[in-house]
């Protein structure tokens, strides 16, 4: 392995100063372009340490990548108006002897959207607080994608360690070979 890059069972890792780790992460990004899917490479590129940024950015990026991704589209008061209209349609169907279940389902789903969006927003704020204040307290940053995971930690002396693991055997071999041949 080149320049203090260690081979692990599931990938490669390196210890060093911030600049060395940033350069290593850039080399890893290039190596995984041929070994992992485009989305995993994109997520790693966005997350990885970069020479010009501070360690605080790693904390922020780790929190962003770890948060629940689901979004709920809501139109606020419009949803309640639409739900009322669907409920009215359901009432009309009942009075004419028709089945109102479709309108009742639509009314309840539409009425729940603003509530669900509010709850999800509160959950995200709570989740952000938990990640930034508790989980990342030990200065350990990580990224998990479909095909690869990365873990970066720092110690009190200012040394960093970046460990990159690749799920598939074929991709892992390509990554390891990149650093053997460098």
C-alpha cells in the first residue's frame, strides 16, 4: 500500500494530518468511481473531508447525511379545504346510496398532510440535536451508502483516521488495487 494506506478486510484506511486525509479521500473518490454506483460516489464526494474546510463541516455533513430523507408535501390550509370538499362528496354519496370509501380515504389523507409535515419537521430538529450533541460527541464522523461506508475520527493530538469500506468483493478489490499500485 502506498503512503501509509492500510488494507483492511473490507477496504482501506489511512492515518494522518487533515491535509493528508483530505488528499487520501480525494484518491478514494477517484478509485470508487469505477467500483461503486454513481449515487454512492456522489454522496461520498459531498461528504468527504476537503483540504479547504474545517472539521466542523464534517460534523454538519455527517448530520445532514444521517437525517431522515422523507419529505411530506403540504399546501397547508389548502389541504384542509380539499379535505372538506372530499368529505362533502362522501356525504353526498352516502345520501344517494353509493360507496363513499374513496372520498373518505382521500379526505383523511389530505387532512393529515399538514399534521404529518409538522411532526416530521419536529422530528428532524430533534434528530439533528441528538446527532450533533450526543452521537457525534466523540468526533467520529461517518457516511453509509448502498455500496460503501466511511468512518473518520480524530484524536486529541490532531491526527485523523479515515476508514473506507466497500460492500461488494469486486469493488473492494478495485479499491485495494488502486492503492497497491500507487
